[in-house]
C-alpha cells in the first residue's frame, strides 16, 4: 500500500472548476454574512427615531451582534472540528439567517438586541469555517487571490445592504430589511449539495474512500486506487500555549499585531455602524447617507482584491502600512466640506483601507508565526480584533452623545488608523536586519488563515 500526502497534492494542484465552485460558494456565504453585519448601520437612523434611542443606547445595541460574533467563533470553531466544517457552516448560516429574519418582528430594543446577539453567534461561526475551508482546498500559488475574492463577498454584502436600504427603507420600513434575510435560506439545499467537506475531517473520521473522492476533484489527473492511503501532515501542534507567542523574539511583533487588529476592526465597525447616521446629522438625506455606506463597501471590495494582489508582489507589512496611512488621511478628511465626487472618493478609499486591510493583517499574522503556533497566533489576534469591533459602535455612540462637530467625529475615527500605521511601522523597523526576522518583513506572502 502506498501513501499520499494530501497537502502536497492540494498545494501543487492546477486550478479547476472545483476551486471556482468552492470560492463562489464561500464568497456567496460571506455576501449574506456581510449583509447581516452592515444592516444595523443602514437602519440605525430610523431605529433611533422610532424607539427614541440615545446615541449611547444605539451604540450598545450595535455591539450586541459583535459580542455574539466573538462567542460564535469560540463555539462553532471547536464544534466544526467534531462534526465537520460543512455542517458547521450550514448551522451557522441557518442560525444567523433566521435570527436576522426574527429581528424584523422585534417590538423593543431588548428583543432586538437578543435576536442580534444570536445572529452574531451564527456570523461568528460562519466566517472562520468558510475561510478555513477555502484555504484547505486552494492551490498554494492561487491561495491569496482566492482568499481575496472570497473576502470581497463580505463587502459585496454591505453593498447589497446599502442598495436595498435606499429602495426599501422609505417604502416598506426598517423591518423589511431584516425580513429579506430569510430569502438566502432557499440556497441551503445547494450549499449542502455542493459545498465540500474538509478532507482533513474525512481523514480524521477514517473515511478514506470519501477523502479520495474529494481529492480526485481537486486533482482530476491524479490516479488514486483503493490501495492508496491518504495522509495529512498536521499544520499545528497540540495544545500550544499562548505564552509561545511571546518567546524567541516574537513579543514585540505580537503586541504590534494585536494593536493593529484592534484598531482596524474598530474603524471598520465604527464606520459601518455610524456613517449613515453621521451623514444624516450633517444634513444629507437618508438615501444619500445610505449611498455613502454603499460606497464604503464598494471600496472594501476593491481594497480586498487589490490588497491580495499587492501582498503577493511586495513586502506585505509595507503594503499594510501604506493602507493604514492612506485610510487615516481619507477618514480625517471626511468631516470637511468637500464636493460630492471628492466625498465619494474619500469614502471609497476609507473602505478599501479599512475593510480591505483585514485580509492583509491575517496574511501578515500567518507569516509572522512559525507553523506550529500559527493557529494560536491567528486565533488570539482575531480575538483581540473582535474587542475592537465591539468598541467601534460604542465609540460612535459616545461621540454622537457628546454632540461634537462633524469634523471632530471623523478625526477621532481616524486616530486608530494612525495608531495602527505606527504599530506596523515599528513592527517593520524592529525586525529589519534581525537574523530571526520573519520572512513576512522582507518577502511577498500568501495568506494562510
């Protein structure tokens, strides 16, 4: 009996229709995920008026789904390891779709907050499992491009949300935005039929025949008889303690990565939750305010794809630094009186350099840590980032309650971008010239989330 390492087969496979199918399905799932997460920012101006919410109350209400995301990642990650990624994705998808639908029937902020928290559980479980699934099947040379394309689905969901809001909110009310979230459930049979199971899970379950069948779709030209024993080299050690992230000269890099994650997600969710309301307060109509949210997410699509392309060709930390610096300037300028074309351009740049930078941060983190502790490093960086996501809507509420001038609100939103740029700049300088410097500082990389 011969043995075959599935990691080598997948890494060296040529691009096939199977890879397109996995990318499109995972990207489609993230479209719905993005719609769910940006829906609150779209309906916030209407909710504040109907329920007489103070800015602080509105900010807290916007954070409930993000708390749910944090817990969802902790719950559905280990659960998917036991029941399979396909089932984990399906359960998460159904959970956030139904909970978002039920949010449309909420009659009080308390009911609404409960449904949003449950929806966040599903969103938090879906994204990491979808990202892990596409990384497991993507050929090495195309991995960054496929991850970038998949991540663009998240921003497309925000575009869809803002576009529907412009049409539906004035005609059918805020409830219609949440009721529409049930429509994607008609695709559940397609997802269960076409979304592949993790080949690693199949091997851990001893399902060699199914694993060979799955691998034959990845590499159709590879001959695999029943005498071939499939093996998968484990990518991580068991029970790696968090302390290892600070050993062997990695302490400074770990702190700078955590700080940049925190600041990036704070900006993403502060803008996503409060941009329409801030613009409405500045005198723009509801339709115009929602078009700004649409442009923010359109910029996120461009930023995700461009970030993946640039990250493959240049020093990744330098690209991240440039994105944060550009985003800081763009967000700071949003509060000043600008012609509409310039304002739309600034918002698009802000979206590209905040939403789009997430993929670059994941790639930078994956390449900084050695393989044995990579999952631990990514998990902790993502967890710290989620605390920033929770703070973002709360910060917007506090700023609105303070009744500051519009310019001051956006200047405060820009500060995390400056902090993140300084953190990545220090990261580059600290590891430059060091013999133990990670390859990420000096070479192009591919994300391995």
